[in-house]
C-alpha cells in the first residue's frame, strides 16, 4: 500500500476554464448577487418598517429573505472570486464551513416553505380562527424549529463527511463545496456515509413536501367550494406567490438530485446548481414583490417617505 498524504486544502474546478467566458460570467453573477442582496435586504427592511406587514405571513417571508441572502452569500462570492482570480484553492476548514452553512440554510428554507404552506392553509381554510391558530408563539415555534432542523441536519452531514479520510485527490469537480462533490474524493469506505446522506436528505425533503402538498389540497378544495368568484380569486392571490416559490425550489432540487450519481460531474449538473444556489435566492423577493399588492404598497409608502425626507434634509 503506497504512501497517502492527508488533504489540507481543496481545488475547486469552478464553472469553466475558458478565459473568454470568465469575465462575462463574473459580470452576470455580480448582477445576480447585487439583485439578491438588494431584493432580500429590501424585503426585510419593508417588513420591519411597515406595520401592515407585521403579520405571520410576512414574518415567515422576512426569515425566508434572510435565509436566501445568507445562502447566496455563502456560495456566490466564492464563485466570483474563482472566475476573477486564478487561485481556486479553498482550505479544508473553509470548505467545511461553506458546506455546513449551505446545508443548514437550504434545510431551513425547506421547512420555512412548509411553515408558510401551513400558514396559507390556516388563512384560506380557517379564516375565522386564523388569529388564534397562527399566534406569536406558534410562529416563533415554527421558525425556531426550522432553524434547529437546519443546523442539526448540517452538523450531521458535516460530521459524517469529514469523518472520512481525504488523501491524494483534492480536486472538487464543482464550483463550491457541495456534500456529494467532496464525499466522492474520500479514500475511505463511504457507502454508509452516502446512504446516510440519501436517507436523511430524502426525509427532510419529503416530510416538508408532504406538509405543503396536504396544505394545498385543502386550500384548493376550499377554493372550489367557494361560491363567490371574488372570494376564490382573493384566496388564490394569497397563495400564488408561495406556490410559485415552492415550484421553483422543489422543481430545481428534483432536477439536481434525482438523477444518476454519475451525472453529477456533468456540465448540466453545474448549470442546475447555479440556478439552485444563486438564481432562486434572487427570484424569491421578485416573485413576492411582483405578485403581492401589500408589498408593492409598502414599497411605495417607503419610497414616498424617503423622497419627503430627502426634500427636507438636502
């Protein structure tokens, strides 16, 4: 058996080595990240400033925006640095930290979307009991539970992945430290670790998706039973933004992970990962602002207040 050198750093291959593509991709991701930061932090600011948005739905939305901002910030700057600089090396500890944060935040978003589905179920199907159902304690419990599940899940996967030995090969065929891309480099027996990853991730996804699916079945049944066209339209409008966000999140996740493992190294997997890690955090605030009159109204109110302040102080 030959000598084996323990890995102390990883080399991220990134998206492309073509010099002609690197700068255009850098500018594209810079634009995406700017929209993500402005959109998500702007959404949080609107929710904090407008008392009309101090409701359970916007409490969840504010946390979703925070998670999207953090998850994008975990990955996108690394990708941009890799495109702009020749150095694509990431240290062992930095790789573990990036993997932990991204795994935690994606799991938190998974459960936040489930919590928001339950909130929409309570609003549409039990409107008279909504204020007693979605109390402050219930909302805080759902939020705390989402974050707890996220960080416990991440801790499990990081412990499972980095308990393996990494020797000789340190080239990660990805643009960030994703769990499958790093785990495949291990020179240890990793079958148990791969099974833990598959089963635990499947549980989190399908449990949250089951809650969302059941919630929307009840919502659509309630909408169909409404005799008033106006009432049905209002009920649909309250769910449209969330349903769009759910479709984007799970649709992309299914495309990424429910494919043969050999295809993870293909360019199509990297492209879908770009969508999942960067584009979705940008799209969520856009979806909720474009399809939500309350958010539009809050934005116009803050805009008028800012213009008034500027005229009187400049």
